[in-house]
C-alpha cells in the first residue's frame, strides 16, 4: 500500500491542529480530500488509544471541568427536517477536565449534556487520578450526582462556581453571554479552598479549542459533517495539546509538567503511532488474469 512521506503526513496533522480546513489542507499539501479524511481517522484512533494508555496515575491538586458545545451535520432544531441526517447528528458536547497547575487535559468525552455522559466522564476522570484533588465545575446539575457517586462524600474536595448574568433586553438577540454581574461559590463536598473554586483555566482551554479546530468556529460552514470525524479531530487535538504544544507560561508541554514524559513529542511521532497501530503492510495476493472469452484481436 502506498503511503505519503512522514513529513507530508506530519504537515497535514499539524495543519489540522492549527485551524486549517480540510479542503485548504488538501490544496496546500496537494493531496485529495479523501486522503486528509483518512489520515484524520487513523490519527484519531491512534491518539485516542495513546491518551487512554498514557494519561494515568496523574498526581494533581486542582482540577477544573467544563463542557463546550458544537454540532454535527445540523443544529439540533434542524435535524428533524434534514434530508440525510445520520445517527449522532445535532448537538455535540465535549466534556473536558484540566489540571489547573500543569494545564494537562486529564479526561475528555464527546456526547450529550446529560446525566449518563456526566457519569461516564467523571468515572473516567477518577480512574486517571493518583490522589485526592480539589474539583471545580459550573452549576450543571448532573455533575453533583456523578461526582458524589464516583468519589463518595469523603473522597474529594468539590466546589461549584455559578456565574450570574444580567437580564437580557426583551426581543434582543446576542451571540455572546449577557453581562456578568457576579459569581456564587458553593463548597459542596469535603473541604475545598474557596480561593481555588474557579473554572478560568478550563474556560480558557475551551477558547484554545475553538481557535485550534476549524470545526468549532461559530457562524460558518466549518462544522463537523459526521460526529465520528468530530471525535477523531478531538482525539488528535488533545494529544497535540498535551504532548506536542509548548505552553507559553510553563515553557514546556503539559505532559512534561505533569511528569508523564521527559521531552516533547513531534507530529512525526503521531505518524509513527499510526503506523504501529496499522502494523506491517500486508503482501498483495496473487493476481490471476482471466483470459477466457477475452477478445485479443
């Protein structure tokens, strides 16, 4: 099977993480759109397995969680009238948990914004932590039950940050939240330090996601057409963010700051992960040319 050079595949993956659209990548790299799509899928599968195996037993002090909205194929209100909407079309929520000190993305999940997704997300987060942490979320109610079930009443220091917004003028439409007028900090479980009940880092990371992945850009046609590709793009992004991208404040990658690795990875390393996952190329089977009934004149 023919493969693109490692340098070309690394360039394509880098552009996917830097906000370029898939069609622009196909033009710049001089490859077909199908080639870019297949590489995204392969990278997503390899990166998902790598993150799951590597981000384990993390020593953390403060963790912040949040959800970021996007959609696949069509917005939820338009799915019933969409001509070819597939399973998974509509609203897509990405749940993220970040270490406030190392900026490491500990856990992430793509799904709905319901209790089932919250339980899966928090259970996965718990399995990656090596010690008791202080956890902060917003006021989304499914968090409370999920965290209580996963950690118990004495296994975590948990606080909720609830933002308070001013009233919207009647009939006025906005693409950004109303004016922030205050915050409420509630100490829910254990003994959280009220000074660190914050979601600032995870919300800033949400902005990085919107800036780094074209499919998160609002009010454009850059949204994900398939929820599977949305998942693969996120899997690639989180490995890039954790293991490759140098954090300006830390002057190292989040994975280095968390002690998971001793040096930064490169995009060529992700290409290597893809090749290892696929294994050695298989030999082509014997080809028998059929001449029976052929007109050889």
